[in-house]
């Protein structure tokens, strides 16, 4: 699947179709968000879902009847992702490689931060890959 934002006119794209855009540690969080949104807006359309500056970003075509509740659900999931390791799903925080200022940012736990900083692991198409 393309990393380009989904075309909202093509077909109704929802969170499960784009969950490979981020690491596996955030999948349970995305599944929960999908269930919450689908319960209130079954035909919602996702425009984009990605990791940016270490955080989760969710963009959607807001249903006509949407309310503050939809924005609150998304904001809550995005805030939770900042405290969840994108690699493994345990508690973490946004850090840079080797904690150097101005570097690439990612939400990581201490163990994954060490491996990521040493460039032993990375996320490719939603899968954690190890370098040999």
C-alpha cells in the first residue's frame, strides 16, 4: 500500500487499512481508536495516518455530524502514542537517537532506544527490522 495519503473519494479507507504506516507498538492503540470512532461514525474516512516528529498523526474527513468528541478521541490516541514505544508497545517517551538535540525523534522505551540509537532496529512498512 502506498505511503501517500488515501484518496477519500476512492473508497472508504479506515484505520486498519493504514496501520502499517506506523510501528507495531501502536497497533493496539489504533485498533482501540478505530473501534471508538466506528461506533459513532461507521462510515468515517481516513485521510492519513503516520508518525511525525515521534508522535502519531491521524487525519480524517470529518463526518457532517462530527463533534468535539471525534477530536477528543483522536487527540487522546495521539497523546497516548507519545507515551508508548512505537517498536514494542511498552511505556516510553519521545527521544532522539543518542538523545542528541535536533535528531530524528521517535517514541521509544529505554531498551528499544538503545537498539534504535545503535541502528540495530528500524521500522519498515510497519514491521520492526533488525540489522545484522
